C-alpha cells in the first residue's frame, strides 16, 4: 500500500525540523520519489536523495558527485570566496586527500584511544559542575561542553574559549530567518579573527598541539598560510562539535522517549552502551544532509541528473530506510548489524573524527548514567532551528545526585 503523502514536501523550512527530522516527508519520498526535484526559492532547485543505497552511492563517488563549490544547498554569495583555497570538506581528491593527510594521524583509532583518559577526566569535570544542583540544561551544561573542551584541548586553547566557539557554530548553522540578518556571516568572521590570533600565537610559541601541527604542515609542497589555517580551524571547531553535542542530547531524548530501552541500558551499561551509541547515531542522525554537485550527466534510481545539478544526500532518511534496516522505526539499543550512515557512509569524506566522537559520547554517557540517576525532563525540548544540523538546542532536566564519579 502506498504511503500517504504529507501535506507538503519542504526540506528547507526550519518548521519541518522543529521537532527533529521530518520522517513523514522522508518516508513518502523514499517510497514515491527517492530522487526528488526539490524547489529552491532563490536557486535552481536540487535533487533530494533519500534512500540508503543511493546516499551511499553518491557519497562514495567523488568523481561524479563533487564537493566543490560547497556542501551546503545554497551556493556561496557572489564574491564570497577564498580564491583557489578550499576547505577540506568542500574539496575533491587529490586536493582533499592532501589536506586530509596533514591531520589524519591525529584521528586514527589508536590516536583517539590515547585521548580516552583525558576525555574521561573532562566527562567527570562536566558532571561535577552540575550534579549537586539536581537540575540543568542538558544540552548547554553537559552535551555541549564535551566537544567544546575536547577541540580546545586538541588545538591548545583555553577550555573556556572552546565554549565560546561552540556558541558561534550554533549561530552559523541556525536558519537565517531565526536570527538577525547577517548573524551567521558575523559568526564566521568572528571565528576567523579568533583563528588569526591563534595562528599568530602558535607561530611565535609552537607547542605539541593540533594548531601548531597544522601551521608547520605543507600541502603539495606549500606551507599553510592564514587563509588555509582559518578554513581548517573553522572546520575542526564546527565538525568537532556537531556530532557529539547533538548525538548526546538527541540520544538522551530517545532514551527518555523509550523507557524500556533506557532500563535495558541502565541494567548493563558496560555491555550495552557500545551498540546503544550506534543506534543513537542512526536514530538521531546529527548531520541532516550534505550536498554534492554532479560533474556529468548520470542516472540515479532511474532519474536523470544533469551535469551541474545539486544532489543532496539526506542521512536521516537513509538511516530509516526499510530497504536497509529491519523495523527502522523501532529504537533498539542492541541492534546488530547497524551499518548506519551518520558519519557519511564511507567514501573520501567519511567523518575524520568518528573514532574520537565515539569515545567522547561513550565517556560522557557513562558518567551521566552513573552519576545522574532518575534523570527526567523538567521542561520541553527545544530543537535547533536548522535544516542542516539536527539535535536539541535546550533540554531542561532534573535528577538525583546520589552516586559518586566512576574511577
């Protein structure tokens, strides 16, 4: 039986994402128009790709589906650019490969594992700051703190500055209509100015941190200059926060919405938490989409796409595709296998920080489950007003404070 059509298909309106991802729209698209020509008020429109196999195919074929000029649906404004410089996320091989090579060793599974002790220490510090209060905003006080602190540590910055940069990324990703005109551009410029100060300081006093490593790196035989460093800096701060912050916040919402699964997790967190994290990643899908641009005429699921067309992969839809997952509308913390595409589904742009993100999520949730028992909502969840990043913006909670920190 055909899926009933929603009243409208609108994957640009923040209202469609006001309570999380628009799974009714995604379901209809997967069934009726898996490669859908979506209108764009101030642009040519784009192809919305919603099935799992198609999303993986697009993400793995950088020759046909390019990340240049941008991975956002909207094209950059006329005159807004950096010459021949490209952010790693918005470049293709071989340039992308060369840029990624400069920091790849810092994010391997082995390198990430070496950071676990420090991440655990930060998780303890974060919970220490709220546990005696018995209530907090779980997103700003807990979930948002971890990636802010970790990226600050990696870049050799004060932890408080990591928190400040986190707030800038929220402004960058918010829907334009939800904030004053020019707010996102102002946040980008503020972050660039901060990055310039970091570069100046690290060149004078290099240390054993990621910022100093980048400034000492070469790409294709040329050292990184200020523009290259700024682009790397904003990418690391931005990508370093989105997945962890929104997964931990959205994952807690999912657990509270599914009390049976929460009880299963609390009964044996050591054994169940790894698969629970993967199910949270599938369920929440913190990054809603990434755009590519077709480099040649191509057919995708029987639909003709022309060179130059925008092609947008919707990860949240792919992760609920009935063709790829058994009973995908069921939140199952022991789901196995669980080959979700929350980190991109493979290909050259597979999330570089996936290993570190999993460690951050694991250590923070372990601390929360141990030290914040009986946690429950103390108010409504407010979701991010964004069609690009999915997760709660605010989530007031209350809890008991009867347990001590993990050793």
